[in-house]
């Protein structure tokens, strides 16, 4: 198979794109800071002993608002794209996305429980209340995925087709439970739920960021090590087994990484569609199906795409902002169509 | 000469003093609550508003201000880009991390309660008056408000001696389609009761109703609040989308009232007493105009 781009060129290009996206994400926002101030504030945040004269505003906006937001975007975009690759590899189906094993719908259910039922959890300690939503979403995603995985197992074997169908069934079930909570919600909680379903990097704070950063770093380090095994799995399960791959273990790892990564991403930023499904595709269209390239390239592409989408989200309607889920699909879908049609011609 | 110097010094001192007070009061306001924006305007502070949220629809001139989005999904940097001195909102304002980011930028964040009761309102308007340097206006507005509500109460009590309280349903819709019925614990329910009606819906919150249960409740008066259309167009759309309502007792008797849906969000606003009067006039046609 010929590829459009050589892997090395792709990595150089994506790294540059990612660095550019990081810089733009730090330098641009509704508050227009002079470029020189942004630079000086960035250097000060890095520990350079510069005079702080007149930099309080720049430092606050850079350090407390834009930097956590940029880190959140990098982690969420990267981990969603990686999980997409993992799921498409696991199901050997390019239409698979992280939602297929139930992690998204489970997280949505957890979030609905937290948002609508929040008042029933009376007596929560004060420090915990702000994290209730994230914790419930994370646990919901993990719980439903574990159930899907369990349902797909028989006699020590994981049947991927059964798992897929179980995922569809549990997604439907979780969807109807979310519907029930939607019905029970009052106007205000309903809107919170709606906005949560569209995702946002807004209001990122370090306290919420650390768990996600640790988990996504672990996933980003672990999954690329399994690139060879994923390549073998492309041939089929028994073929991969003959090549000396412990297929059962690989499946377990893929599901576990996805549940953990997507669960943490969704818990931190809400539902952000499109990235997990389409970023791996984009990379595959550009560079072919080799997972050694696909995994790290998707990580970079997912992170860049999400940062750029977030830039649009916060600038388009400033001082208000758009939910990012709207933007990812709006930018990504036409681009994807273009690549698709071009590849066919 | 000496006297004039004294006067001049006194004048200067007074002026300076006033300026000092004015300088301490927040000058650039961002409001994230429809009801609060209305009160700020009513207190003469509209010129100080530099940004409002999407629920701030009244007075209409507020729509020309930069929008900071929906009150529950505010963006810290967006708000800071307006260089405000103060951000006001109800307890619905959020998300909380954004509020702490705004506070960290040394913007005063004032939270008000949106509970529809008079003592809460009194506290909020008094506080707004202090912050705007318009305490006398605040006291005057509150006094007038109280009087109007007292008069409303008396009017309803008087009307009820001559006519039974009508059973009413309040429908909240969008261009007539699939209206939600206002139940208990809503601002709509509070308004219906203040205007002397019996809310026939006994559920809690705003919920969709089946056409059959609408018909079985058979309200004497229908109140509709439409987010997309107003006046006759809204009424026509409501009956076109829900033919069963057109056959109801209320529709046949022509007892269908309209309510501005923006009155139902953000607590008690300055327009509430007038709206209550219109409603109770519709509920008790025999005593209207008194």
C-alpha cells in the first residue's frame, strides 16, 4: 500500500502542528495580551527571574486559565485519538470508536446521576462536591465497560463480536436511563446535562487536571508499545496467536486502556465526539495502517485538532464560548469527507 | 474673600469626597442573570453594564451588549476580556472553577438568590442599590413594588369573594409545539397563585403532557408562554399543533392569556407586578379594571 506521506515527514509535520497549536492556545484568547507580555509571562512561569512589573494580568491569564486549558486539551485530544486506534484495532473495524465498549454511554449515565441526582447525595463533604460529576462519570464509564467485557467472555475467551453486541445493548440501556434522568431533571439541570454532552475545556483547573494527566500519560506510554501486537491482530485473532501474541491479554489491555483513558477524558471535559473516530482515520489515510506510525501520529493529531478546535470554541463567540463538541465535528467532518473523496478519485 | 475661600475648600472637599466614594464603587458591571440585569437597569445602572448573559433579555437594549453566554457555562477569559470590576449572578452562575478564576483576577463576584420571595428580593435590590450608589432609588423601587403586590393581594381577595378561583394550566412552548406544563415548585406556579388561580397541574417542574391528560384537566383558563412567537401568532400555533386544546372550555370561551416567558426565569423581576395584574384581570374578568 502506498501512503500519501512518509512516516518521518508525517511526524515532523504533526510535531510542528502540535507545537503551533500549543503556542496559539497559550497566546490567543478573548483577552488580547501583547505578544511580548505573553512571552515574558511564559518565561516567568518557567521559572526565569524576570521583573514582574505589569505582568500580573498576563501571568494570571496564562498560568491559571490558558495553561491548564491547553494541558487539558492535549491530554483529552491525545487520549481520545489513541483509544480510537485501540478500538479500531481490537474490533478490526474502521467504524469502531471508543463509545463502542460502552465507556462513553456509561460516563454519560454517571454524569446524569451526578447532575440530576446530585441533591440526593446529601451530606457530601464540601471538598468533594465539585468533583462528584467527574468521579461519577469516570466510574460510570469504567463500570459499563467492565460489564461489556465480562459479557463478551466465555470459557476464558473474549469473543469480540459478542462484546460488540453487548456494547450496543448496554449503550442503549444506558441511553434510556439517561433519558429517564433527563425527564426527571428540572430546567436548569437539563441545560447543564445538555452542555455536558457537548463537552468543553472551559474552567480547567490543576486540581482536576492531575488525575487526567497521569492516566493519559500512562495510556500514551503503554499503547504504542503494543503496536506490533496490534499489527499482528490486523491479520486475525488466530493468526496473531500463531505469531506468538497473547491475544487475550492484548484484548484485555486494549479495553482497559480505553476505559481508563476515555473515562478520565470524559470526566474532565464532558463528551467530545468525533476525535476518537476520525483522527485515526485521518492518519491512516495519510500514512497507512501500520500501528507503529498510527499510534503516536494519532496522539499528536488528536491533541492538535482538539487544541485548534478549542481555539475556535473560545474565540468565535467571545466573550461567550461554544461547546467544543460542536466545533470538533464542524471542522473535522468536512475535512474527513474531503480526504475520503480524494482518496477514491 | 475668606468666606469664598472657605466655600471653595468646602466644595472641593465635597467633590473629592464624592469622587472617592464613586471610585470605590464598581464601575464596569457584568451581569449573569436576567432578573438581576433588569433590576440594575431599573436602578439606573444600565450604562454601567458592559456585558450580560443570554438570559438577560429585558430591557431590549441589553441585547446590544456583548454576550458572555449562558449563565451556567461562563468562560473566565471571556468575562475578563470585558475588564469588569464586578460580576453579578444568581446561585445558578457557574461553573465554579470559572468563578474562582474570575475572583483570582480581582474581580468582585457577587452572588444573589433567585428565590421568588419578597424578603430575598428586598435583600438583593438593597445590595444592588449599595453597589450602584443608588440606595434611595432601591428603597423607593422596593416600596413601590411592595405596594403593587399588596394591591394585587387585595384585588385577588376581593375578586375571590365574588367568583370562584379558576382552574388554570400554564403551557410553556416553542412555536406551539409540544408544550411543557408548569407544575409545582416553578416560578410559573408562584405567579399563577399570586394572580389568584388554582394550578391544575400537580406534578413538580415543567413536564410534557399527553393531549388526553390536557383534555381531562379541562382548564377554565389557559395561560401560554411561547419562546418563539408572541400574540395571535403564538395562540394560532398552539391550537394548530394541539387541536385538543382548541376544543377545551378555555379556548371556546376565549379565555386564553399570554405570559412573557422571560418572566419565569431569574427570580422576581421589576415587571412581575404588572404581569400579575394582567393575569388576575384575565382570571377575574368581572372585577378587572379596578
